[in-house]
């Protein structure tokens, strides 16, 4: 097993071990539906994971939160959405395009 796999397994174990713990008192947000959350293992090419880790670091978010956000956003895009949902999705896409444009210009 390589070090990336070890890190992933450690992160998964930590996530599972702390899933029912309350957020720290200085943290914002909640854990909606935490009792119904499940862990799903997904295999990714090492270079894709490295790229995801880089993006997460740029945005100062945990890798798991970034991936979860992408999956949930994609799932929502597959469902029938309201106008408000479509506008929110468009705003997220515009932000992503701005980041890509900034990266391309640099």
C-alpha cells in the first residue's frame, strides 16, 4: 500500500470515528442528516486525487467536503430543480469559470 492509500484510509477512519460528534463550539454550520449519512469508497486515479487535493488546498476546504459538494451538486443537477436551484447552480458555475479564467490568465 502506498502513502496516498494510507492517508486516504486514515482520513476515512477518522471521518467515520467522529461522524456523530458535535461540531467544535467555534465552528459554523451543522451536520444535517448525519444519522442517515453513509460512507462510500470510490477509486480515483492518483493524479486526479492529487489535483483534487490541490483544489481543496487552494480553497482551504477539506478534500472530502469538496468531493461531497461536487457529488451533491451533480446529483441536484440531475433532479428536477426549481428556478432558485438553477440560479444557485449558475452562480456556482460562474465562480468556477472565474477561477479558471484567472488561472488561464496567470
